C-alpha cells in the first residue's frame, strides 16, 4: 500500500515508518524543515537509507501539505503530529494539523483509511474509577492538550473519511522516547517528585507494540473504531512505576 505519515521523522512516526517500509509498503513521511524544529538529521538519514521518501511541509501553514505532496495513489494516511505544550483555541498545532491533513485526505481519490495516532489525554483524571481508562470510559479532559486532542478526534469523526483512532498510552523503548528524559533521567538524578498522592493510573506501551497496532489497523482496515493501545495492566499507579524504576536504578524512591 502507498502510505503517508505526518510527523514521520518524530519519535513515533519514524518508528512506524520503518516498520511499514520493512513490511513492504510504499512509505512517504512529512516533516517540518530544520528551521522549524524538525527532528534530527539522523532520523531523516535512516528513513531515506531504507527508501522512505521524506517531504518537507509545515502543517501550521494552510495549504502547504496539499501543494507539496501528491495525492495520487495515497491509500493510507497515518497522522502522528502532536504538541503537548500548546496554547488554547485555534492556534493549537493539534487542531490546525488535523484540519490540514483532513483537507489533504479529502483530495486523495484512492484513500482507504485515515489512522489518527491520538493519546490517552482525552480521558482526563481516572483515579475515581479505581482503574485506568478503557474504550467505554467517558472522556473528561482536564488539560489543554487533552481538550484539543478530543476536539481533533471529533473533527476527524465529522469528516466522513474512513478513520480509526488509536489512543496511545505512555510510550517507552526505542530511540528518542520522552519517557527517557522526562521520567528515567529525572528519577536517576533525584529531580522528579511523585505527583499528587501517586495513585493516578499509568498505562505503558512499548514503541514496537505501537508500531504493530498501526500495522494491524491498516492490515485489518479497522474503520470507525477508537482503540486504546497500552499494556493491558490497568492497575499500575504512578507510585508503583516510580518506585519500580528507582529500585532498578538503585536510587532513592521519589516522594511527594
């Protein structure tokens, strides 16, 4: 299949691109230029080395994606652009990029599936439930990013495109994961306190499993589904995770 991945030189997008290319698909990725904070030249080199086409386009610029990427033959779009640090309202990259990619997708005559790589932020705080969120949980986002992610999902739902939404938990593994520098490194340095009472639920998933979930969504052509991608262990708390990591690293356990 001919597959286009937005955010394709980022952590998740690049891993997905490499797996799909290895599986025999014709893969192109879209990334911003280096002057706009695109990911490392090393990732671009790795992708091009295996035959993945890298196209520079900025999804915050209206119409640029449509003008720089050919629509002919594109069968699957994997949307992997996200921004955890974003302003409220229409200037959100999460909202703007979704609109731009949908605009592009609607011009693709061969499109079979639009896969949105979302996250679990739309669920909000699930401590009261006594377990993590599942697909039946009501979304009550309590962060700007969560609100925007849920709104972006709704834009896709209303687009009349063939879509599937993957809500992905905290990812670890591979090269370039934020889990390494936000959590592991900070625990190692004794700089990460335990948030709140530590009883909020944490869903983890390895990057290889995320890539497999995307691949299966395309292979099975799951349309109209919202699926959580996580380890399946809904009982893990942040205190459990931080304690386990500190013990493995042989450092002091984080406290409130």
